[in-house]
């Protein structure tokens, strides 16, 4: 195993771990907003959106095992969508149409920090060598 392969493996493992942490954070938020953990934090729309985002992030983590070469692009796409959803949620929070407890504000800030960190990590990841069959296809690496 050469050093380049080891770097790719470590980057993918770090990204996978962060995706799992992010997904679990959304899952906890979804359960909290469903009212299952405690009364007073129910918000049906937030619970649904958080559950969907958790599933998307879990899927990206799973894909990092199934198709390791897709890790960077999948992480950028899924975390970007999750960040957009979170920013919309923050807008509703500050506009007064969504839940606006102190816990909600702290939760939103933690989620944004995790997603921005993940996007930064994904952006710095080393890409796989380009192939003759396109971005996500098979094929032989192009000669450099």
C-alpha cells in the first residue's frame, strides 16, 4: 500500500465518521421535535425535515463504503443540502414561525458548525485519479 492510498483511506474514514455524527445529530433533533424525548419541543415540520436529512447523510456515509471514490462528491452534495435546510430552519426560528427555545438555537448552531466543518473537510479531500469513463464511471485512470 502506498502513501497516496493511505491518505485517501484516512480522508474517507474521517469524512464517513463526520457524516455519521451529523446524521445522528439530525436524528436526535427529529426525535426531540417529535415529542418522544420530552414535551414542549414538538414541531412536526422540523421533525420531518430533520429525519429526511438524517437519512440523506446516513446514505452518504453508507456510499463511502460502497463506492469510496464518490465520497468527496457525495459528502459535498449531501452536506450542502443539509446546510441549506438548516439555514432555512434558522430563518424560520428567527422569523418567529418555527420553534425558538434556547435549546433550538444551540442545536441549530451546533448543526451549522458540524456541516461547515464537514464541507471544509470534503473540499480539502484529495480526489481520485480521473478515469476514461467519466466522473463516476469505471475505466482506466488517465495517464499523467
